[in-house]
C-alpha cells in the first residue's frame, strides 16, 4: 500500500509501504573527501582540524523484497540537518517516494559545516561550508548508489540484548538505554554483505581540545569489524556518556560479534516502511534555562528550526528501527522496546526528554528546543 500526500520535505514524501518475499541486500561505503583544515562539528564555536588523516565515511545498506526497497545509511558527522538529506537525495537521484533512514554517527570530532545556519553552526554543527557540505552529501550519495547496485540474494541475522555491564553510563538524571542491537546481512553462501550496530552512547571519547578529525568510537568499531561495511548508529543516547579508562570501541565490537554468532539466519522476510511528517511546536525553553534568557533562546531556535521533520520507521522481519530527528534520552528508548531507536536521523529537532523531567528542569531538559510535548508528537511517548 502507498500513501502520497502533496508535500515534499527533505526531498521526500510521506509514505507507507509493505513488501514480502525473498530478501535481497547490498551495501556501499564511500570516504568523505575533505580539504585541508576541514571544519569540525560537535562543539560550539569555529573549530578546524589540523590533522585530517583519519578517514571518515558514509555507509549504506539497501534491502529489497517484492514491492519494497528500503535504504539505511550512516554518515560520520555530528548530525543530519534536513537540507543535507535533501542534497543527498538529489545527488543519489532518489525519487521522493524513497524509503530512507539517514543517520549521523554523532561523532563530535568529525566533519561539520553541513547546516546552512549561522546559529546552528556556532552552536555545534560547525560554521557552514558549502564545499564540505557537498563532500559529505556526495559520499552519502555514492554509498547509497553502491548499495543499490550491489543488491543480490541475501539472508539476515538479528540479535539484541540488554547489556547493563556495557560501557555506556548516565550523564544526567534518568536511566540510560543499555540495549545493544546487531543486524547482519549475508549471502546465502555465508559471505557477509553488511552489519548494522545500534548502541546508545555519546561519541565524545576524542578530547574536545583535539583538532584531529575522528569518527570516534563508532568509527573504531566499524574499523575493527570491516571487511564489508559496518554501520554504527546511535540509539536513545541523549543522556548516555561512556566509562572512562575503558576501550569502549573494542568492547562494543566484541559484544556485537558474540551476539551475531548466536543468531539464526532468515531469508524470506516482510519489510515495512512508514515515513510521516511531524510539524514541530513553537520553541520553548526548559525551566532549566535561566528565566531572563528564555525568550532569547526561543527566538534563536525559531531561526534555526525546520518547521516540519520526518520520522521514518523501517521494519525488517522482527526488528523495527525508529528514526528520530533528534537525541532522545534512554528512558524513551526503554519505553519504545521492542522497537529500536535510531537517533540523529533524517533531520534535527534537538534533545527529546521525558515530559515530567522536562517540567522539573532535570535530565537533558536544558538542551531541548520544543518543550515537553515533543516526545508525544514524535510517537515516542503515549502520554500515560
């Protein structure tokens, strides 16, 4: 079934698609071609890298059954503004009726400068640099094109566990989401096609003072497991930091591999895709923001925000991935289970905190943009 409203956001239309049959899969990976001293994203101000020798990538997975193709992609960057997704769609020549979940790995030491907004740039996205935005978009488009071209017969394995002994730690009030989810596509003969790992933990292990481009721990997990592309995405990690003194990347890579070794392959699957548009409410500063600054805060966000954001849900067999255009906290991820959050996907609307914690000015409320109702608008909280 298909639903085609008359508006386009980020180069996409709202849709609802369902397909079933033998699985086909493909994957792609493209290095982001950066110039000298590239803009860094992740922290306020203007930061440029002195050392851009570490490669950063865009990666993509294409999944296909009769009647439906779904695309999942990740970029080694701090966030994906809606305008960047639109540019990726254009360069990859994808039609508006495309099922796409495009997420940032959320590294705070990766290439920035992709958001054409002075306020967003200085707040942490990195001052806008058109050439660098184009390089990021082209890498994502190339990875998607490669993935589609590589489609072939496949089976998939999916595994998940609660992992309270993992390296993620809370940085503010409220529980974290300790779930680790791993999905692997492989050919019927056993050759890996791609792997997707979802774990909730801020990629800030590279020091804030560093001027070296880094994909942070998601990039190190991918490097440890590749061969074929490995996409590492954020779950509900808004309030999750990492345990100091631990090799967090090695820990995540090892645990994901152990999980997948115990998983059973599936070849005949049902895939569903639901993309809907959400009109964001007026900006509203949290009680955690000093009273005298609240109006200025709301006015600044009004200049940055996209009035409409996209929420994409992709179901692959027993696994449903819920793309969130922002940074939801761990309690939201826990309440959404068994659905799996993919944060920083298809746009950015700030942090998403639980309403009661927002009202008390606790947790990550000071980093939210749109008040206590955003979680419910995005379908992440029932109101009960």
